[in-house]
């Protein structure tokens, strides 16, 4: 039905040189899920192709043509609209087919499916009774649904309260079940499985399941028991893969993941307290066996399964639009990768054509059309679409005529092209003037029509004509060959030998045909030199017409090599070469290997780098550890590594330390670049040889002996399983008691012994150890065991109220010599004693002041002595009540009057509230502006006289004073300036002795 007719091909030929082409998809249908409960009432399957002339469209459902005349269907452009879709009639695979006079193409298949999520059954769920400490599984049992892409959560007691997942609780996204590692009393409640379908944006939840924990002895333990497992999984390349693993057990098991016999993928992420392993963007190398292990101290459980990585088909090489001559051969490669390996099949104009590779010999008109190469495996299908045009035409030089003027150099070679448009391929012949040319020793007519002439002489100059003929016609085209003088290098560059940093000159002079332009091109080891980009080192000498001399400034090692000068015209060129030898420091050594690794030494071997034309005199070996980013010179055996050596022993290394090494070579011209760093190695371990320092201690809590030391840094560990042995004994005894401290970063050990007398004199010493042995003991230190806590109460505790927020406390010292200080506790009558605030003072103090108390509040206060062993018994608690709060109202300054050399400042009386202390007077602070210190005055009246400031401005602060303390502050600013042009009217008025109210703003 789709086979082109003869008239179709005639039309094709008429349009082949125009803009016509077959359909090319711009939009194709995609898989679509239509919710069965949708109110839209319409499904759209998209399809759009560009083509000239405009394409026509038809659709197939499950390989049957769709009758677009029915009311249920309509088509807009290429888009198919299905009205009131029904599952029984419309579910299936859709294909869009686009056609025009050049051919037909089929779209990719797209599936229309109908999505639904039923409600849970109405039956009540049975209650679940579980002993505390035992694991539990609540089954979700989701209702019928499609597609299978549900997500699960669990409600607790009411919507929308969802349970929080943690180390003890897990919801599987595979089956929706809720797993509780071990049940606690707090788990009591009603649980409902909440299921969501993102495809149809619908959620439902089950009837509630009562969970009733049964109280038992919670101390009973159960081993890890894996209940959530993963199966062998097939993943597509680039996908994210999720594996679940969760175990019941008491205590809650720890979950660990690993890949069997291989490292975990770099993109692996563990979440949900270890229950979920995600491998992001999975690759082929991530394929393998994955294992999860659950363990608590009662037992462990393991599970493993394999992850296979497969791949969607992907093009390696595919077809493109092609135009071929009639009668020629066609091979269209079409190669795809994928796992499993895709199969290849072909469509021509939408109809099955053949399988495998496509080869067509001697193309005919009927072979033209739209071709589709299809690669498919179990995971998917990909299409490559292309149009094949078969062209037939007589020879024609309009688009590609011969050059009218062709230049060639005497003694050289020329190729005159002849490329008419023609199909099938024409036969060619040539003439010079009226002379027909035939193949000979100097003249060759190539298969593509080109004419080649070698060893050119002046006699070859003249007019040349190319004749082309095929079974559809003939044509010819003519051009003129002119002969020029050959270009030759007359002064070639010579070899140059320089040292790094010097300058070098390369000469180059050429003869050429003066009717042409000459240019010089320089290259180094075959790469052209860009004089603009590399002007720091390369420059041309002053350009004489036939001189291409080049200067190289500040020569570096990378400038060494073979330089070629090419003198070039548009007709021919000539080249000459010379070497630049650069002498300099050696290149980096290579092939660095580490052998014979011992605790303090390794043997290095390497291969010589380039000596850069100056013999290597010596090598320097450097090393680096994690302790520093700097490379440091290493000690070697022998101490001097001569230039003819390629192996050396590095000594005095730190045992059990990771090292990298590199080597630098030197000669008389300097030090070269270092080698690439070696692989990182770790030296063998050895017993420690350094003793811990700063051994001491003493003090601590009652009946304790505290021993301290400075932990050894990592470089002195010398091996794994590093720790410390602490030895101690009462002074004068013979037997040492020893304990082991296995944490290498701890520098403290506390020995507890209820029979230990206080302040006992001890001898202590510490040494390090590792898996290779023990190190030396430190020097013996003398320390004392902890004192007893004080046993005596402080007496005659006296508390005096100072204000609404301050009290003073005094006491008599206790007689015990071990007292290091005193603790004062205070708390309100409404607080518990445990909430008391505390103040510590030294053993020399007899009193202290407590601040920031609440006004009008009853407080309890007691005092106790303390030392390093603890606190002694508190004194009898004293009770006090703080004063009422000071007045909260600030004084209102009503006037400021200057009278001669004095200021008279007046304010309103402050009236306290019922819960505030009575005003006893006023305090006035007179201070320079910008300073906190000044002169303080007290007065029982509502005014005060102050001296006029001699210079600058002063601040006057006024506050009420009461037994509860000082009230809020009012302040003004005064100045000693005399009224003048620069003073304001209000300030001028204040200078007058008349009583004036200025209305200052109080701060």
C-alpha cells in the first residue's frame, strides 16, 4: 500500500534539487496513564512531523487502523484526541504514521493504560497484642491498583498524624508493612496504612489496627532477625536503585551494608537509620552481590542478593538523510549498544523491510523512500529515521565549474579538478587545446575526473578542457594553466645548541616567483608556531621580502626539537629543517617503585629521566606524610645518591606511618622537576620507643587516684592496637599495680578504691604499647590520692539585705586544712532546693555579695566548704526578704537655669508605687559628655546647683534613691558657651537668670 508509484518518483525528481523532503518527527506519542475516575473525559496522544509537502497522518491501535471518522476520535494536526475513553476499547499500544510523496515513517509505540486505586475493604482489622521487647509486623495489604508505583505511610490514632520513622520503626516501600524492631509501651495506639498513587494523585487508608503492648520484663533480649529483605534486582544503567533491609530484635539491631568482595559504589547512600541503601546513577561496575548484616549483642543475621545492571538501547552509529546516484551501492551502518544486546530491524515507508545490516547494490528509483532503523531489547526500543534520495541527472557544471585560471610551479605537480553534478557517474576525457590527452608518464586522468600533471615545464602552459558523459547526456568545462617559477629554500636553518635562558636564531631565505606573495611558516615538531600567542619566546626578524629568519628568546626545555621553515606561495612551497638542542636541568625521573618495606626503611627504584644534554650528578629523595603537606628531604643509604644510580635505600622512617616519595635529579645546570609521587605505602610496625611526658595527677573525687599524662602524637604510635600501661604503687611499697588504657587519645586514668586513704603518697609511671611490644616507662612521678570532702559546717552565717536585688553573706571559716573554697547556694521559697543557684569563692574569702535577685522575695541561703573530693555539709539555711524594688518612674526635669557661674536644675518629686520602695533622696551625677566617671551629689530636695562647665558639654543624670536601690535615670546636657550667633534661641534664654521651663526630652 505504501510502495511509491512511478508518478511519485517523477515528482521526486522534480523536487530533488528543491526544498522537498520526507516526514521527520518533532513530537511522538508517550506512555499515558488515564485515571479511571478522571472527570476530564478526554485523552490526547501527541504526534507532529515536519515535511515538504505537508504530511498526512493516520493512527493504529494494537496494529489496527483507527477509524478517525467515528465521533469518539478527532485529529488536530497529527494529535489524536480520544473522547470519553473506555478501558475495554482504548487501552493498548498506539502508533502514529506520517506520510508525504517522499515516503512514510512510523512513530515509537506508546501505551495508554487506565490507572486506579481501590479503597481498602470495610472489614475491621484485628487487634495485635505483642509483649514489650518483642518485634512486631503490621500488614498493610494494599487494595487492587494500577500502576504499581505506590508509596506508603502509617497513621497513628487520627489523620494527619503520621508515625515518625527511626532506628526502631520502618515502613517498607515494597509491600507497605510497618516493622517495629521491639515494641515499647509508648507504641500503644491505633494504626492505619496510608497508601498514595502518584500516577493518579489519589490516596486511601485502611481500617485502624489496634496495637496493644503487653507489659513484661523489658530486660529480656532477642537476637537480630531480618524481616525485610531484597530480591535479585535488575536495574537499568543510570537508574537509582533502592534496597531495603530491616531486622527485629532487642536491643534494636545495627544494620550494615557491603558489596561482596568489592568496595561499595561511590554513589551509594544509606538512609532510614541504615534500613535503606540507595545506589544513585547505577553503572555497570556497580553490578554484584550486596549484603546487609543486622547485629545486636545477642546475635546477628545476614541477607544477600545480586544486583544486575542492564541497559536501554543506545545508538553507537545510526543512519542520516542520504542522497545517492542511481546505480551506486549503499551500505547504511546502524549499530546500537545495550544489555541484552539489541536486535536490529528495518522499516521502509512504514513497512517491515529486513533485519540486520542494510546493503543495496546498484540503486534504482524504487529504492528511494523513508527508512527507519529500529534497535530493541527487552527494556525498550529506539528509532533512527532517514530519507534516501536516488538521483539521476546528466552532467552539469553550473554548480561546480572548472577554475578559469590554474597556477602551477615549474618542476612541480598540479591537479586540475573536474567535478560536474551527474548521475550515474560519468566517463571523463581531457584535451589541451585541440590535442586529446591520454595517460602517460607525466599525465594521469583520475577515476574521479581530475587531471594530474607532474614535472611541469613551460610547455604545459595552455587551455585544458574536461569532457563528462553518462547515459543521460554530456557536458564540458575549460580552464587555463599558467606556469610560475618554483619556490626554493636558498639558505636553510642550521642546528643550534643553547643553554636554558639563552637566545637562539634560526635563519631561512628563499627564492620565488616575484609575481606571487611569499610567506614563511615555522613549525616545531610538526606543530605550527603562533607568533602572536607565543610572542614571549618567538619573534620574526625584521622582515626582508625573501627572509624568514626567526629568533627564540629565553629558551626553555620545551622549545627543544626539530624546527621546520616552510616558504610558501599560493602555488607551491619549499621546506628545510634543523634541530635546536637545549641544555638544562634534568627532566623528572620515572617509574618510581617502592620495594622491601621495613619498619624504618624502604628501597626505592626508578628509571632515569632525560638529562637534557648535561649528565645527571645526583638525586634527592623526598617524602611526605599526613603530618604535613610539605615535602621533606629523606635520609638515604648511601647518604649521597649519585647520578648513575637507579636505586637507593631510605632510612630513619617512622614505623607504621603512611608515606609518599618523589625523586628530583640535578646536574651542573640546576635541579629538575620532581617525579610523580609514588603510591602511598605504610611502613612496618615496631614497638614504641618514646615514653609519655608530663606524667602527674592527684586530686579528684573522694577515694580516687587520678593519674594524667600527655598522650603521644600519632607519629609515635609505631603500630596498631596502640595504648598505654599505667603503673602505680603507694610510696615505699615494692609491688607495682598495672592497668591498660586502650584509647590512644586519652591521657588520664582514675583508680577508684573505697579503702584508699585520703592524701596518700603514690609513685606513678606510664609507658606506651602496640601490637609489636611495649615502649620504655616514663620517669616516676609522685602524686597524692584524693582528699576527703570537708566534714564541718560553716558557722555564724550572716545575711544582710543591701537592696531589692543585692544581699551580702558572711561566715566563719571551718578548721579543716583541705578546704579549697566555699559554695554559697540561694533559692526562692517557691523553688526546689535542687534549683538553687550557686556561687564559688576561694578559701580566703569570709564574705561575698549576691546580685540580680528578685525584689520583695524570700530567699533561703546556705554555705558549705569544698575541695577536690567534693562538698561538705551545708550550714543552717538563713532566710531573708529582699527590699521592694526602687521607683520605676524617672525624675522629670522641669527647668535648667543659668545664673552667673552656676546652673540651677529642678525636677518633679518621684512618687513610688505601692510595690516600690519609698524615696529617700536623689543622686545627681555630673560628668563630661562621652565619659562615665564624674562627680556624684546627694540631695533631699528637688533641685541642685552645679558649676557651669569650663569647656565642652556636660551630662547631668538625676535618679531617685531608696532602700531598694536607685531608680530610673533622667538626663540633660548643659554647656558653658555664651549666647552668640551660633547659639539657638532656647539656649540663649537659658542663660538668663529668669526661671524658664525648656521642656527637655528625657532619655
